[in-house]
C-alpha cells in the first residue's frame, strides 16, 4: 500500500468514526426530548366505579397509566420505558415505546425488547372508594405477578 493510500484510508476511518459519533449524540438528544423525570406526591385518580374492569386510563398528572384488570384489580404503571426512559403509548392493547420499539402487556411485562424490565409500578391506595396513586413510591420489578394488582377492600381477592 502506498503512503498516500494509507493516509486516505486513515482519514476515511476517522471520518466514519466522527460521523457515527455525531449520529449517536444526535439520536441520544432526540430520545431525551421524549423523556420525563419522576414525579412525587399522591395523585387522586378518582372513584373506583369510574374505572371499568378491563380498561387502561392515562393519568397525566401522575405521569402514569391506571390499569384495571378484568377482575377489578388496579395497577398504576409509570409511563417511562425501562430502556432509555421514553414515554410509552397505550395503543392496540399494548404499551408501546416509540423510541426503539419496546412493547409491554397490560400489566407492564416486556413482550418486545430492548426494554430490560417490566414497566415500573407505582403504589396504589384505595380508601373511601377513591383510587390514589403515590407517584413517589415506585416499584421496580423484574417480573410481573397477579399480586401486583390492588383490589378495593370490599373486593379483596
Ligand atoms: S427507550 Fe428504547 S425502547 Fe423505549
């Protein structure tokens, strides 16, 4: 290899690395625009009877979704993806992350990576018929179970 060809190859390599680095930084910046930080404090979601079994309701002030399963149990899920913290969207009976394609079931279980863990649960309290979400009490899970759901006192399973 001639010296000139060698130098051209080196400069091309540096150019590829620089372009890749700038692309990575750009993607990280764009992803960060769709993130949000944790909240804190108790949010009153509403009366138990306002949430029909088998529904998912966004709770914007809590930055979460309130899931009521078909047997009447409640589960609050933080809306941050567990991959790089983008905001997941509820559509077609799944939580989907627009950033890198992760998908989660209704109870937050990963059904499509790269998300490494289920969606983070938030503590649900049910008192005097009101559903409250303690957004400061985040429950990071490695798996999902039926015990993740909280039932109204008169309906404990
Ligand atoms: S942030 Fe990467 S899949 Fe959600």
